[in-house]
């Protein structure tokens, strides 16, 4: 579904991604893991059209997308749930969800998709008229995930979905990601909780200093001695 080929990405004169290649097959959960500053979030921003690669190409369902505007990528079926949630705090839960369904088929099927989101997150149905700025951190993360789903994506990318959440909510978020994959949505995830991420990932790539240094199944990467020492504390 997604094929990233030999991309370099820079912020101005500073290059942060070096010759990175990876793929995501339809129906998979694929993880990008690595330390802070390894380039994981930069890669997601590049796939979603917020940044442009200086070299290489990105294909989605066989077509190049690395020069496509971000709002057109949403219509093609790519959703990005960013780190830090990035909600509109003075808008209600319903209004924030609506911002994920402003174009095309997503707008037509808005109410149907909203019901799917409320099935995943029953608490949001209770809070639907509440301002997002008054929600707990966990509830805000639910809204962020729900907003991504409102675009009816084929591929959804999560950037640190468990960041700052209590352990019980972390478990709930990972359960929801598994359910999302079960509904036929492909998942690309960046997450500091390496143990739980590798437990649900079909495949994983390890990034260090802007380069892919290891790849394999979730179980293979979890069993790698370097990953155990550097990321799992074993």
C-alpha cells in the first residue's frame, strides 16, 4: 500500500533523514521505532505531505504522492494523527470530529462514521457537546484518533498515541489500534512504548540518526539484542 523509496528529508540546510526506505502492506500494523530525534515524526510528516523529500519517492497504492498537497492525500485515504493531539480547544468534541470529514465521501458518510467512532470510544458520545479544552488528556487523545478516522482512511498514521497517558488508557489506545486494523484500516505507528508497539506490529523498522538500521517482524525486532538493550531495558 505504501512504498517509501530512498528518501532524504531536510529542515532547511539540516538533513535529518538519510536514504530511508520501507513499505507497508495493506492490512498490516507497521511500527517505526527509535530514540527521540531519530526522525520518526519527520517521516510521518513527509508521507502526509507536510514536508517534501529532497530525494527519493513515496508511492501510495502504486502512485507517486511525494509532490501531492496534504489535503489531496486525505482524499486518497491517508490520515495522520499527530503527536500532541493538535485539537481545537474551544470547539466541541463533535466539531473537532467534523474537521476530519470536510471533503468527498467522508463528508457524505459523516454521521455513519461518527457512530463508528462513538462505538470505539463510548466516552466521546457522553462528551460530544463538551469543549475539547476541558477534556482529560486521555479523552483528547480519543478525539484525535476519532478525527483521523472521520476521514475514512485506508492508511492511518499514529505519532506517539500513548504519550502522557495513564497506563490504563495506554492499554485502551493499543486495543483500539488493534480493532482499527481489524476493520480493514492499515496502520503505521510511531511510538515510544516499544514493548506494546512491537506486540501488535506485524513488522517494524528501527531508525537511528535518520537511517533505518534494522527491520523484521514485530517478534524478530523485539528479540534483537540491540533493541532489548537500547529500547526495552532488558
